[in-house]
C-alpha cells in the first residue's frame, strides 16, 4: 500500500474494528458474542450497515451466513471473510478481524479500480464479496463451523438442530427466534458454484510468527481435530454421611481424565484439552451424581488423535471401574485433516512474492470456516501475527500494523485472483 | 402407639408427606426446593395450611423460619421440626420428614390429651410447637443452616446477604423478593428463651442402623465440618493452537485437588468431597481461565479436618506452581463439633427406654438445624433408619414403618418433656 492508501485503510480498519469490538464486550474486557443471541443480532446489523455504507449489497443465505457483494453476481466470485461469533469470554480478533479485513480489502480493491493504475483492470467482470459465516465457534450449542458446514452439506443438520444450550433452548428454537428457518437449512450448490476462491484472513493465535519475526503466514493445512463428550455416571450421596469407600464418585474419574489427557498429549505430541465441565447436582454437600466433560484433541496425524483419545479413555475406564462409575464416551465432532487448495495456495503465494511480502507456510490446529469450505470451493488462509499468542481469551491481540500488513496483502490477493478469474472466464 | 393411634398416625403421615413431596419434584423423581424460590414459597404455604388444619397457629420469625404453636405461648415450650428446603436434585426425606413428623407428633400429643389416659396430663401448661428452619441446605447461596444460625446470632448475616446465586441474584434481593426484610434478620433471644427443648427427627442418610438392625438412633454429636472455596486462576487459551507446555491450565490443579482430597480422606479417616465446580469460560475449545471448586471436609476431630485440608492444599499448590496457576483458598464456613445437650439426651433416652424403644447412640457428619440451635437452646436429635443409606439423592428413602416408629417415639418424647417442663415451671 502507498502511504495515502495506507492512511485511508488504517482509518477505515480502526473505525470498523472499534465498532464491532463494542458488541458483546463486558466490563472485564472479554468478548461474548454467541450465535443466535442479541449480541449476534447486533453484529449482524453491523455487517449489513457496513456493507451498505461501503456500497456492497448485503444478503443472508438459508444457513444464516451473511454475504455482501460488490458488483454484479456471477461466476468466479472472489470472496473474503470469516465469522462474527466468539467463544464465551473470548477475544476481539478471532473471526472479527477476518470480516473487517474482508470489508476493508474489498473496499480498497474498489477504490484502486476507481483511481485506476496497475490493479484497475477488468475487475467489473468478477464479483468481489465479503462473508461472515454463522456460528463458527459453536460456543452455545457445541456446533462449530455450523454455517460453513451447513452450506457445504457436510453437517448433520437434523442432529445439530436438537442440541440444547445451557438454558435448555434447542438450536432449532434459537434459529427460529433469530429469524432463520431451521427447516430451510441445507447446502446451496448454486451459490458455491459461483465462488471462484475464498481467502480467509485470521489472527494466528500462536507464537510461530512472533518467534520467526514475520507478520504473515499462508495456511497449508488444518490438523485433524475432534471433540468427545464424556459422561461419568456415579451416585449422588450425602457428603457428610457417606463413607469414602461406599461412594461412587464420578469426580475421581474426571480427575483421571484431566491428568490422562495432559500426559497423553505430551506423550503423543498432540493437543488435548478439557475446557468444559458440567456437574450434577453441583452441590457443595453432595457427592456428584454425574460429571460431563468435553475432550478436545488435535494433532498433525489422525492416528495421533486416535491414539491420544484411546489412552485417555483407558485411563478413565480403569479409575471408573474401580469406583463403580459408568463411563459413556461419544464423539461429538471430527474433522479430518484439511489441505488448502494447492492451486490457490500457489496463486496466493505468487502474488505475495511478487509484492515482496514474506508469508511463512503454517499448519494450524484451529478449525476455521475456510477449512470447512475447502470441501466444496478452493480456499486459502492468511494468518496475521498474534501479540503474545493468545487465542480464545480477552488477551487476544494483534498489532494494528500487522493487521494492515495483512489487509494490504489480502487486497493484492483479491485483486489478482479477480483478474485471473476474469481472464479464465473470458477464456471460456 | 396402640393400633388405633397407629392407623390414625399412618394416614396423617402418609397424606402430609405426599402433599409435601409433590412440591419441587421433577419428572426424574428428584426434589429441588431451594430456599427463597417459588418451590420454597409453595412449601411455606403447605406449612401454614397444615398448621391451621391441625389447629396450630402459624407464624414466621424475622429470619424466615416458620413456627406453628399449639396452646398459649409461654416459657418451657417443647418444639420439634427440621427444614423444608432441599439440595438441588435431592431427595424427599431430608428435612421434610422432620417437619411432617413434628406436625404428626404434636397432633398425636394433642389427641392423646383429648382422649385422656396416661399422657393426657398437664399439657395445657406447656406449649408444643413445630418449626421449619429456613435454608438449612444452603443449596442456592452456600449458606447452610442460615435460618437457625441467624436466629441464634451465630451467623455473619452481613456477609451472607452479599452472596449471589448462580444467576447473580444476591441473597439480600432474594429475601426481599420473598417478603423477608433482609435488614430485620438477626437473633431473637426472647423467642429462644421460651424454648425448653428442641427435638429434631431426621432421616439417617447412612447405613449404621441398617447394619445394626435398628430403626432409631439418638444423636450424640455432630462432627466438625467446614467448606472451603478454591479459586484456581490460569490463563484462557485456544485449545487448538496453544502448545501444552505454554499453557497455564487450572484444570490440572483441579484434578490434583480431587485426587488429593480422596487420598487425604482415606489417610486421615475423614470425609472429603469436591461436589461443586465452576469453570470459566467453560468452552470446549478454550483452556479454562479459572476453575473454582468447593471442598467439604468433616471428621470426628477438628485436628483431623485441619490435617486433611492442609494435605489437599499442599498437593494443589505443588501442581499449580508447576503450571503457573494461582491458587486462592478461602474457608466459607466452619462448624466446630457440636455435642447435643447431655441433660436433654438423658431425658430423651429415659423416655425411649421406658417405652421399650431401642435407640442407638450415633454421631453424624451431617450438619443439622438442631446442631446450630444447640448454641442457644437444649437440642436433641432422633434419626430414622435409611433404606440403603442414600442422602442428598433422589434415592433417599425411609420405610413408612420406620418413620412411624420414629414419630411414635417423638410423640412420647414431646409429651414427657412437656410434662417435665410443666412440672419444672410449676416448681418455680
């Protein structure tokens, strides 16, 4: 970006990011924008208003994903975006940065075309778009990448609709209340067929770029990743009268699950996390009747994920058998390894190299909409350096300068892809 | 009880217990009647209506405890009762049995007086009463024996009023909404001075009586008992990108707390329970920022409780230091050992022996209102055999025949105490 464009982009980025960051921010500085909530509705309004203010035409698809289009709809569209929802008490950058970056980059692309110059070519022939996928985090219904998987047809929608949040509200009812018809959710092949490429920009949430002294990475693959739900069934008992050896306390198997997950992750070189628990009746003076725990496992290879989960389950079973506790373990989701489109990656890498931008190749353990979409359209991901590596935390941060470096690269990439798509279409 | 009285008592007991059991019962058969809730209000209405139907005069004291009086108010009153609140998803007997037994026994005492006979003596000179203490379980605000301790003046009311339930409602606001003036709560020495004796009947919630083949026990003491709150402060992080060795995961210290509590309890011959947890943000795909756990410890001796807690804390600290997790531990409540009034116990034991009833002496690890009241009035407890020993569980059960044995004994005890009190007053 030249200095004038940089100043222009900086102002627009700061304003959009500030507006969006205010939604769902609590007094402690944490962001909670769960899908299908009032905070999600406020973010959706922000998306529509921002699109219109920038001259884009907003729409919502049947899966609840939001789109904003620049120019006539047609084949070969080049789209950028991410998601607007967050985890509970998360940060301001995860997802949000990608949507803001999409808006700024598409706007800069249009501006360059108006101003003319090197990139002001045949853009009109190819549509540029911004997208915000619905419920990427799955923080309310444990239904991650809901919108992108539903759009691709890789989600078991019927099963997802029956899931309930912690207040007992089903996803079906939450969607209806939000104005999305639950029975209309499903794949949209025509929409997908018109997308030539999707490029998602995202905060890194790791320390690779910081350690390497680079601002940008180009995604190579998403590691295989699964979530398992553990239900440990014991027997409620009075904490003050029930002898230790007469108890069937599921808390002991939980402790084993947590310790075993940690040990197995270190042993296998995997990531294993127990971050969510439910205890019933959850009373100080009662031995628990039931403890539910969610185990999240990711690794470079599927066999490593499986080995880690097997080790954890074996350890839990040994403890639970000893205590008379019944173990149920159910896989709630599994995403095989995703390779981003090699052809698109090569095209993006070529643009970055041509512009003198350094982008490290990077595999990630985090799930992303671009990973889900990779099943049906060519996708690529750009990662922007994290400040301190935090993710899913209020401490999540990326320096503005790094965000702008990413936005500049994204603008170059979108324009070049649009030009290539346009040429490819002209060749037909 | 003679066969006619037994049939009469059986019918009244079954009816009252059935009415009360219906309040707060869920489809799975669990009872949830937390203090200051709509279920508590329904139970309070049941108490008032039952009192009036049996010819007793109901009233509520400034602490929210309910009383029902037979005869003129005056010194030397003999009172029986327990509490109407339950833990979350608890059973039908804990507390409820004692209130129903109080009503039935006081009614049988009055009936015997009307019918004349051996016990139909100078009852009119001494008041009989039934009591339901407020919030014995502390299941909503972690404020166990709230009503009885507030009445005695042994509760830090100001601190308790600031406690919040899981929805963020303060006890102060919950009391106001319930119609109890929070600023009016405090000890009532005049009321207590008029009580000559309190006898609480309670389900055993243990297997001692079952093992010994006896229906009744007479309480000797309540073991010392404390609750500690543990706050384990880690750092929220993305489960898919944060390396295991870069995490500050408080879940590992929780696992250590649970395992160490179990081991320390076995080593010291104590009871130690972690039955309640809170996790923040409690998301599948985020390392927890904070885990809070409540540790409940009881033992025959205070030194054993202290030794158990010290061992648990040392184990947690070792793990937490290793993980960069900060530990806060705070004692939320502590009740020293309570000896029930030796004089009253001797009087109760004499009555039971005279009637040929066998009552085993029994110490208990469970807190009770009679334990809290022991600080200011002579109290005694009768325990009725548990079926299977369950407590704080939907499986909590006592056979009707055992309940009626307890009620018969309680009737005898109340009448004899009333006669003795009456004589003692006449001597003044």
